[in-house]
């Protein structure tokens, strides 16, 4: 069941809100039961085996959490804990004769094994066969939805338990937190420290929460259906042509890459808006995941704005454990590169994702070096001026767009064909003949022909969608700014408030969106 489906919009969601209303007479426990039941149904509809796997992983992690919970004193993580008592607990065997750190390592390994099997087994088998120069056919297992997201959530929870920051409060509580339907499949990647206190205060929906939630959900649905799904048709056509080695002009290659750049943004940010909106309807506040990332002035700034919960997870559980910036700049750049390399592999099992991660790791290191060298100098002040700031935003966007090409491409060969078309024009026998003109006028015609479209983007619609995407991304405030104002305390002109104008506008957009919902289109991050 998808958020952008008639089943969810006209059956699941209304029934959930009705049951949520009924649960008001049963206190927090009643709300928790409703949330758990509907989350189980929501995930179970994708397939019973997926649900069984999720339940098994949650049960395993809860058992490990109980073993990791300090028992000698409830003040294990407090500053005034006696050091001998702490060492005694740390070195005391928990299970299988392992100390707490060993139990944590075993738990993390067992969490990663299903992810490796379901997501990377086919990729590893394929490359092993190539390495051994053998013919080996391996049928990959189906990828359970959301396994990357709920695995990261479980790892963060276990580490928090190990550090004494949280304590298990019953398997039902853990299941509600881990399987909560708004974020279980595609994030945001939440922490128990964020959601646990909210689960203690579950209550009936408020008028403001419903209004804000429905409004934000509608904005996310519009992003997904009207923008992402519409522009995806042209991105798919161009990248499919590149994979099949069809003639592709430079103009089409650039426009196709831009189409995917906006498709990915509106698809994932639209899902996040819908997830946060659903949370608001139930009185839950989910963490923000996007902060106008295409307005970034550098790659460092981009990763503070794009997929914020993933960036913070990678920082806390990969970059900092690797050493962060504590051991000198060269080690810091190495850690940045390794973190992004692993982050690229997390997105998908393929060399294209690994290359994408390596590119971002290299750009992050270069950007950090440049910021360090220019800090406190006149260059820093010059770069902060409006004209150069705009240049930085444009340059950063172009770098991001170029990296999305290899991220989207199915194969390295397809990505190279896209890059070749973007910078050299098509390379086919026909194009090679055109590129050898006999006179100046023929040369001008040939140069023009290299960049004219071949028919993958026909009519005015793709260009209208691209212009609309540019306007939404750079001229309009983002969803958080519309509902909460800017982070500096100021408010944009377009600010949400319960009014006839807002209700009418959103109702009109919702009506058009509901007509197009019949186009079955899943969310891009479901495959990651």
C-alpha cells in the first residue's frame, strides 16, 4: 500500500483516524495498540514474509537490548557512577560468555547480515564470478521493503541502550517505535530519543494537528504525483536511451539529467512531507529531512540539508567512530571519503552507487580543505557577497546534478554515454559523419545537430515541468519554512495558516492530484 494510492487515501487513513478517535477512551495504551495494529497491517500488506522478517529482527534486537541493559545499577550512565562499578559491569559476561562490547558487536553483525544477504548477495556473487572467470547464475532474493531504514533504526537503538541513554520498556513499545508506518519503509531515520517521549504522551488528534497534517500531506502528495511522477517519464526515456546506446543529443542528456535531479528531490521530499504530515495527524513530530538542499553553497552545506537524518546517522555511527576530525586533516578527509563510500553502498548494490559515494566523499574532502584554507581570510568575506554566493549555489547544483547521473544510471556504460553526450554530443556513426563538415555553414549545421533533441522530450510539457521545478526549488520556501518559518526566526511571504484561501488552494491541488493518483508509481527510495 502506497501513500499515493486510493486504498490508502480513502480506506486506510480514514479508518485509522476513526479508530484513533475511538481510542481516546482507553488512554495511552489504546493509542499505542491502534498505532501498532495499523502499522502491522500497513507493512504486512506488502507481503507476509516481509512482516515475519521484521518481527524476527525486532524480537532479536529486543533480546539483545535486554542483555545489554546494565543490571547492577540503574545509574550506569550517570556522571557520578563509581568507576569500579562501571568497569565491573562492562567486563561482566552478558550472554554466550561475551562482555557487553562483544554482545553489541554480535548484535550489530546479526542486524547487518540480513541486509547484506537481501541487498548485496547478488552483487557480490556477480563480482565473485567475474573475479574467478566463471559462469555462475544466482537468483537474488526479493528485497524486503524498508530493510535499510529499519536496520539503521535498530542499530541506533542498540547503541543507545549500550551507552545507557535509553532502556527497553517492553517489546510492545519497541515494536510500536520500530514499525511505525509513516517512517518504517522510507524514513526519516528516527532515534528512540526523539520518539520515545512522544509514545508516552500519545493522545487524541487536535484540530490544529489535523489541519497542519492534512496540509503538509497534500503538499507532499502534490510534489510526488504532479511533479516527480510527471517529470520521471522524461528522465526514464533519456536514461533508457543511454543504456541502450541509442543516439542522444547533448541537449537531451542535460535535460534528462535535470529531470532526474528534480524527480529524486520531489519524490523523496514529497514522501517525507507525507510522513511528517501523517505524524502530525496523530500528534507525533517526526524529524525534518530536507532543508532546501539545492540552495546549498557547497557540498558540506548540501549534506547538512539533504536527507538530514541519514547524514546525522552516518556522522554518529560511521564518521565519528572512524576518528572524525580528531587525528589531523588527512585522517579527517580519509574518514569523510570512507563514510560517503559506505553511504553510497547503502543506497544500492552496484558500482554506480559506490562511484557516486566516492565522488561525494572526494568533493566533501575538497570542500572541507577549501573552507579551512579560506577561513578568516579576505576570500571568505568575498565569497559571502551575494553575487559569488549565487555562483557557489549554481556551481554546487551542477556538481550535484552530474553526480546524480551515475547514481541514476543502471550501468557504468550508461553513465559514460550520458556524460559523453552532455559534453561531446552523440557518438554514433551518423554523428561521426556529421562531425566532419566540408565548409563553415555545414560545420555550423553539424554543431547544431549534435545538440538538437532526437524526440525523447517532445512538446512543451517537459520544459514547463522543468521551469516549474526550478521555481519551486529556488523561488518558493520549503515545507518547513511554510509551516514554521525560517531557521533565523523570519517568515517568508508564503506562510501557512488556517484560512479559506489556503483551504481552497490545497483542495484544488488535491483534486487534480487525486485524478492522477491512478498512475501507479512507487517511491524511489523504496529500492534503496
